[in-house]
C-alpha cells in the first residue's frame, strides 16, 4: 500500500477535509473532525493519505515505542468535487483581482 504525504485543511463544522493530491485539490469527509484535529496536532510526522483505502494515516508519539503509533481515519469522498477554498500566493481566490477588496 502506497501513501502520499498531505497537509489537510479541516472544517470542524462540516467534517470536510481538503488537500492537494497529484496537483489537484480533493475533498473528503470525516465524521470525526475534532478527533482528527486533536490527533493531527499531536502527530510526529507528516500526514499520509492512502488512496487505495481512502485512509488518512497519522503517526503519534506513544509510550514505550520509538516509532510512534499509527492512527488511521477512514475518509469518504465528498459528493461536491470542488474545493471550498483556494490558496494563492496573495491569499485571494481566483475570481478576485488584485485591485478588489478581500471578501469576508
């Protein structure tokens, strides 16, 4: 099973996760967003995504282990194929010009 390093963006209200995969933004869903955030904050290595199983795998420091413990979260493919946010160099969404004010 191959895994790919990812940096997830988590929406705690909806359970949506977004991250770049092969140069494209993908959107997944978890029913445990707060637990995922808690484990992600304690992780000792970058998060990894296993596309074959739709699992986000995190390594957390553990007692009596030098390698840490693996914690996996099953993700569901979110029905909306479009990402909710975009990250550009200046923080603006693609539909905003450099002269337009930021929208809140």
